[in-house]
C-alpha cells in the first residue's frame, strides 16, 4: 500500500523544513505532490500581475500560466528534489505524469478531470523511488494550472493509496468558532457549511473525491477523515 503526501506553497518557502515535515509522515511507498501558490503569487507581483481567485481556484491567463510554470518548475520542484537528495532520499521528478482537461468557466487555463499515469508512478514506487509531482498538468493544447489538492486526490486514487495526507500551514479544518475538528467521518456536511470558504473549499472537495473512490484515511493538518 502507498501513501500520498501533498505539501503547499507556504510550507515550501523553506525546502529544508518542508522535507523534515514530509519525512515525519512518509511511509516506505510514498508519492509527494507539491503546489506553490505563495511562490506563484510572488512572481506575479514581480510581473505586476494581480492574482484573482474564484471558489479558491486561481484564474489563469497565459501570463499567469508563465508564472505558474516558473514558480513550480523553476523554483519549487527543483529545490525540493535537491533537498530530498541531500537527505539521501531517491526523489524523481514526475512532470508529465498528470494530464487534465480545460475547466469550463471563468478560470482560463485551469485543469480539471485530472488523470494520472499510475503505471509510471507504480514502477517508481516498486523500484524504491520517491516520485515528486508538480501541480502543472499537460492539457489538450497547452499546459494547465491544476489545483494541488485535486491533483493529490487524483494521485491517491490512481495509486489506490491507503492514506492521503495534506500538509498545510493551518492546524486543520475549523468549525464556525475557529476550533479544529480532530476527527470527522466524511467532509460532506462541512462542504455545505457557511464557515468553509476560500482554499478550504477545493481541499474538502478533494477529500470527498478521494474518500468516494475508496481512500480510507485522509488527513488535513490535525483533522482526520475516516473511521480510524
């Protein structure tokens, strides 16, 4: 059985501490999915391009997509793999193993219906390697910016993973009074709650998709979804 770990942009500001956090939760067969939202926003600010989000997803035109590729591949991906190597972990970059369709609506070059090359990832895991997957997908006619949580869920489903872990800069999923849920059977009711907003919306949708597909345990910070 395998484990999928997703780590986001804020935690990736320091690759050394990011790898420390990943190592705390990784198992012998682990795949890592990384985002880079904070890094993307910083590059866009340098380009004097405003960031716009709808339902927690970044609106992506061609200029924004350039920043996404620069941040994910030119900064985060390479730094993360180098840091794994320094720690003696056999990380292998897996850009190209994620494909997606263009999401309909106002988001532009954003991907959805994420598909993952499970054969390539399984072969790497069988060989004792650590696949590292950026959230940049190959679309029908261009690269597509894909949500990191949706990508991690798709990877977990493709690998039939035992556990999906979202490492995040927040403590977990909070209720309307700001208290963290320690345990929840499923995210369905939370998705209907008025206090769930912003980036937590796609995250909980990803949790639901994973659990609907048979992933037994999903962790978001301290919040554990499942019957463990």
